[in-house]
């Protein structure tokens, strides 16, 4: 992120830290499927002790689920917003395990490691496209051989009409969930930090930096879970090879066609629930 982007993100998320968790299920319609898919994929790779990293950890929502599912791991929570991490410390205070809370910008600062797994939820879409490629590269370097990176996030539609449908569907569903005007306005303010990229681009960037078994495991309109594994042997791939942004024609956003893509009638972006500018950020 640029210094300006970091400042925006920190201020927006610290501002709503106290009430952030209360609205998660309203503002993330596929909440259970999204977070559940992260835990399911993680469980196939981390079956014993290991050091994990949670990027953009926020209030510790994902970290709490990870610790419940993987009782032998230790974890580092990294986030740019101090007030959000304070909430995470309060949430995880009862845990009697090694937990590190680190205030920092994972897009520009060293990640440490090596880690058995790096996870993230609804955070990396705040990083510009070129920055995402560098984040993926740094995650790859920080993982131990055989380690896995799992990202639950939001993506941009590959075409304008797909992006419009994503926005309309999200608004329809959050309104149906009884979201108040104040909650929606707060979510839309946080959207100022959104810098979304398409799913196809992100899967391609992961493959370019060296991840194998790159796959999208869950998709519900703009909400996705994708992952990649660092090979046990690194010698076959040059991290500096290939262009992260090759010239190519836009491709349909069907990279996750085997995942859960819910079909439903969309409505106009304006309604009783207010006007949706972009989809909700993390």
C-alpha cells in the first residue's frame, strides 16, 4: 500500500473497531461458507504444531477459528490498525498459546517466518494490483517448503456487467438481512480503502511467483477463498521470472466454476437500504 492508502485504511478500520464484529454476518452474506472454507483447507495441510501468520488480522475473528481448529499451532496476527489488534488481544486473552500481535503494513514490511501457513480474510483487496503481486511474492518467501497460503477475500468482476451484478447482489442480501442505514453507511465508508482485482489475475500472479496447487475453493459472487502451496523443493522456479502483468485479453471470471456460485435475482443498487458504491470491505 502507499503511505496514503495505509493512512486511510488505518483510520477507517480503527474508527469502527468497537462495532466491527457485530455486523460481520449481516455484511458478509456467505459468512459461514467463506470462513469455513479457510478452516477446511487449512486442516488438510496443518495437522500438528506449526507457526502461522494471519495478515490483516483485524479483531482476531479468523485467528480465533484457526486456533480452535488447530490446537497445536502458534500464530502471529499482523494488522495496520492498532485499535483492531487491541480487540483481537481482548478476544484471544483466554488462549494459553503463543500469540504475537504485530502492528505493521504487510504490503511493505518483512513478514518474518518461516510459517507452516499464511492466512488472510478480507484484507488483501485493500492493496493495489501491483502491490498484491509483491504481497504474494513475500508470502511465498515467508512460507516453509510445503507451506500453504489461504486467502478469503473479495474480487472484482472480470467485466463491468459482472461487477455490477456483484454489487447489486450484495446490496440485496445485506438489506434482506435487516442491515440498518447506519451500518450500511459505515460499511460504505470503509469501502474507500478497497482496491479490488479480478480472481483470474490473482490466481495467475500466485502461479507466477511459484505457488503450486493454486485453486479457488469457494466462490459466492465476489466472495472467494483461494489457496496455493509452496513446493517442497524450490529449485525449479525463479521468483523473478515472468511478468506479473502480461498483456492478455480479459477472461471471464469463471476460475472458480467448481466452487459455490449462488444464482439469484438481482435488484437495482438503490433501494430502502441505501445506495451501494462498492461492495463491503474487510
